[in-house]
C-alpha cells in the first residue's frame, strides 16, 4: 500500500513563507505526476500545483509566482515552497500521486493557516 505523508503545515502571518513536504513510501518515479491540492472550509478541493516525472510544472493562477513545486527523487519527496502567503491560502493541503495506471493516492493533509 502506497503512503504519502505530508508535513510542514503551520500558522503563519500574511506575507510569510512555509515549505510543505510530501514523503512517499516508494519511489516517486512510479508516479507519472505528483501534485498539491488544497481544500478550504466550505469549498471544493482545488489544484495548487503539479510536477511531472520529467520535471514539468503546472500552477493554479492564484499561486503562480508565489508557490514553487519541486521534487527530490533521491528522498522520494515532493515539496511546495509557499511565499507571500495570503489569508486566502488558508486550507488543508493534500499531496496526490498518480501512477501510470491512473490510480490516485492521497495523503492525509496538513493544515496551513495564514492569519495575523
């Protein structure tokens, strides 16, 4: 059973930064792409950023220029560097891996709260 474990969520002031980590229980090369999603209270889960095995990236318009997704293949870990955080970024952030058979694997989520 594949496990994805997120960490790094915290309470941060507006304008601050956080780095989220998603550690996989197997090689991340087994996933065709991995991504970060978020869900705010009362809202649907939405895409934040995706990175492919080849290193290609896609970002939501709302985070482009502020967030950076990256992967460390040796550590089987995907990161989300979040800068210039806003109150609207407050949400539970989830990591998702999709394998070649299009099976999705989700982590348990990590809470990010942006508030003064």
